[in-house]
């Protein structure tokens, strides 16, 4: 997937910010939603762009290590771009998965990592 840089005025940027889901969306994902451009394979989950770009694979394990609390949570990427937790629950977004497993708000894009330690936010930055 090739990328391009665009310049938008302040009014357009404010609109993008209003439409964005906190800790989930990028400017690109907001525009794709507003323009009704589903991901190439019609995936609805927040991780769909990473799957479509080949940065994640269905079934790929993810881990959230909470060292200060001595906890470790595990999930797998679904075909649809969601996260399936060890107990079988499916979450639409990384931050939603954090909320479910820890009952607290966390930036799931920074928390969940691949086996090699790469955060989802780093992967999203490669789009």
C-alpha cells in the first residue's frame, strides 16, 4: 500500500478530530470511514489496515505485559481485524481489549505487542 502526504486546512482537521474515535483512529481511518472506503478485504476491525498491509497475520499472537503488576495478557488477531482474548471474547480494538482484560482505560495501540516486542502503534506508523 503506497502512502501520500496531504495538507488540510484547520477546519478539515477539526472535523477529522471530531469524527475520530479516541485511541483507535488515525486521520486515514477517519477519512476511509467518512468516504465509505472499506479495507480491501472488507474487514471491520481496527487492525484491518495492518492485516491488509501484511504487517499482521490472522491468528498472530499478541501480548500485553504489565510488568509493574506482574500480569501478562494474550490475544490473537482475527481474520476480521479484531483481537480474540484467551477466554474467547472478541474485542473490536486494542484499547477495548485492554479495557476488557484490565477493567481500566489504556492505550491498546501501545500496550499490545507482537512476539518480537513491536507495539501495534509502531506497526500502525508504518502504514
